[in-house]
């Protein structure tokens, strides 16, 4: 399967949004300290955060890496096929992004990055650009965008919960 948009990998550029797409940027505080960062990093890179959200995750590898295919299933009904387009593992930042494949209700890319700032605070940043690809995503209009925002905020809440014991 091929990607359903042209700017593959563009979520590496902060704030980039191609014409005709809607941007999304949600930053959530996860906690503080190196142990929280390491726990968040692993939960993010191994799909644990996504699974803890209650969505189905079928990935071709146990860990995010370029070219890994991932199908997220929402509500047991909506299948959203994606492919990891980039990953990052640095001393104070880790994350990845996936792009949509044919059959996904949206077209675009979404990144998930955990970082530890100079004061030790750990953050999850979700950035994306998307537009409707299926009729039901178009029909949802503003409600679809609201669900994307709620999903991104829920990712932060779930990751915060997964890391709470390390605070």
C-alpha cells in the first residue's frame, strides 16, 4: 500500500501543515525526572500507550521503526492502516510518526514525541496534519476534528497514568 498524501515525513518540521490539511498540536505534561522520561519513552515506542487507550493495535513489529505497518482499530469497527515514516531516539527526546495508507478514514500524518526539558519536566507532544478521506470522516466535519483533539489529550492522560509510579 502507498501513502495517501504527498508530504511524507513532514511532521519532523515543527508547525508544518500542507495546503488543504488541518493542523493538530497538543502538548501534555507527563511528569518529572529521568525515570518518568524512560518509562514514557518505552510506552510510546512499544505501542503500550496506544493499547492502554483501548484501541486495537496490529503492528508488524514490537517497536516503532521506519516502514513498520500499523493498523489501529477504533471501536472494533474502524480500521486505520498506517506506516511509520520516521523515528527518533535521543538522550532527551524520543518518538515516531506514522502516515496514512489506503483505507484510513483520514489522509495525513501524526507524530508522537516525548521530551524532557531542561528543568526535568517530561512532555508528550502530538502533532499532525490531516483531511478527511472517507465519506464518514467528511460527514463528521467539526465533530471529527473534535474527536482528534480529544484522542490527543487522552494520549497524554493515559501516558501520565502509565508513568505515575515513577514520579
